[in-house]
């Protein structure tokens, strides 16, 4: 029974490190890892046990955020109509895009070194988009035949927004336009 609290503490420590690191690396891509550990309230040993180097930390933040966005698709579909779930998921995707934009320098620093790790692919987010699009097509709330590739091409403007500016209204307007386009020609409209 003593193992469960230790495991939950370890999970909490890891998540706290990821949250602090995401914030700090977004502001300063080469922030010292010791500063992240200190702000997360963990010792150096705990930090390095979880993330042996900067590369491991940055790539885990990217994977973690991507997985959070992907997981949200199924959660939203459980409690909302497919079209509402899709639109809310698009908002989460916009927040992810802004986080990723803020971390872009840190990701570039760790993936551009010779022999360094490769940037993780977008598979979980693409699968989540496919799930949402399929649910909407089956419900007749979007035009038939929209692929995840079509969807991501349509929202590509998100990655042009500056995360340092007031991006939310512009993202909302863009995503509303995309949603209206997806609805055009839908059997249910």
C-alpha cells in the first residue's frame, strides 16, 4: 500500500515539472534546467530522474501537450453533440498551437543538433481529428468526405498567429469560418 502514494507523488512531480517547464521554456528557450526544477519545487535528483537532459524535457512537453489535445477529442464527444465537440476541440487545438509556437525555439534547439532526437510526429492529433470528423459526418453536421489533411490545411492560419499578441479573437474568428465551411453542404443543414 505504501507504493501508491509514492507513485502518485512521482506522477504529480512529473506533471508539475512539465507545467513549469512549458511556461518557462515558452518565455526563454534556454532557461537553465535548475531554474525549472526550483520553480517546480523538486530537487535536482527528482528532476533528472524524470528528465535526464533538456532534449528529453522539451520533447516530453511537446508529446504531453499533443496527447492532451488528442485525448480531449474523445472526452468532448462523450458529453456534447459532434459539431459542438469539434468546435470546442478546435479551440483546444488553437491553445496547443500557441503553446507550440512559444516552444518552437526550444524544440528547434533540441531537434536541430546533429544526432539529436527527431521531432515527434502529429499522429495522436491527426487521429483525434479523424475521430471528430467521422462523428460529425455520421451525424450529418459537416459536409461528407473531409479528411484530417483537409481539416489541418483549412486551419493552417492558426500557426501564423503571434502567441505574444491577443491571438484568441483572431483564432476564434478563423475557426468559426472553418466550422461554417465544414457545415456548408452538410446533409443535416
